[in-house]
C-alpha cells in the first residue's frame, strides 16, 4: 500500500474510534453483595440476684424461668434441679422426674437430683421406680434421713411392708425429732391398722418445730377415722378451704362407719 493511502486510513481509524467508543454504553458497576443477616444476640444466663428473686415467683412463673435457664445452658445443673422441683410443685411429676433424670445423666452422683427423682415418682404413686434413686442417695449420704424416708415410702407403695417399716424406723433413728420422719412412721402404722401406735407419733410430729400442713392433715385423717370429728375438723380448717373441709369430713364420716365396710386400709387411697 502506498504510504499516503496508509496514513489516510490510519487517520480515519483514529478519527472514528472515539465515536465508536462514545456510542457504546458505559459498563455497569457490579451489584453489591447482599448483607449477611445479623445473628440474634446470644442468650444470657440470669444473674445470681435474678435467680434468687425467681425463687419467690409463683409456681408457674418459677417453672418457666428455670426452663429458660436450662435452654440457655444445657449443662446448668442448678437450673435443671430447680426446674424439676418447680414442675413437681405444679403436679407435673412425670416431667419433674425427667428433668431430674437428665441431670443425673450428667452428674450421676448428684444427691439432690437423686432425691428429686425419687420424690417425683412417689408423687406419681410409682414407688417401685423411686427405690433405685433413693437407695443410691442413701449410699451417698448414709447419715441423711431424707433418702431413707423416701425409700420407706417407695417400699410401701411397692407392697414391701417389712422392708418399709425397717426403713421408716431407720429414718426416725437418724432424725428422731423431725416432723416428716415421725409422721411417715405414724401413717405407716395407721395404714396397717394400728392407730394406737400412729396417734402419738402424729401428735409429736404436729408439735415439732417445722411441722407443715402435711403433718397436721395426717393427724386429722387418723383422728377422723377414729370418730373424733371435732378435733379433725379443727386441724383441717387450719390449712384447707371450707369446701375441701366439708368434702373431707363427709369422707371421714363414711369411712369411720362400721357399716360401710371400710378398714384402716382405706387410708392408703385417702393419702
């Protein structure tokens, strides 16, 4: 190609190139990446002060509080134990036993969890399943009356009467002035048809420091079945609303009537 024609072609190419570039739309910048979602804040365990305050909550609110604490930290033994106790207070005994048993998976020698497992099963009238945790608790704390007393009641519910009586007597020897051990042995005698042995123990239980409504109502039940309704009514009215007292007195009148065919064994169903 002659040089003149080559220069002319080059000049034309340089002239046209900016126009071609100007005609092309500018490239779009890349779209920004979507922002990652903000993770929810990690749950925070309650402070010791908040936990102490929770013990003063109503039963349902207390159970909900401890359930949240367990959800926050699955390894929190205190929270699991308090949850078990709270559920038992609500009468949700199967759930209480499960909460105690879950703690025992992590801490097999936790004395309080063993006791709570036994209590929940006894409350469900499933004493046979309370024997093992009660015996394990007794092995851990042989001078503690609580596992022995629970074992005695569990054996009673399992119809192992001779072993139950021996355990009740052993518990009373460990805690001779304790209202629970006194009342439990008294009720054993009552349910086995021996009110003359039962009444002195039950009266001593009611007079002991720390006696609760349970001890008073046990005595009221035995007195009512002996036909001593005035004293039984007085004791019941200390702890129970009027409609419940009326129902209980009607039961006691029927149970103490010889014509009804009832015996002292009726206490087992009344308790």
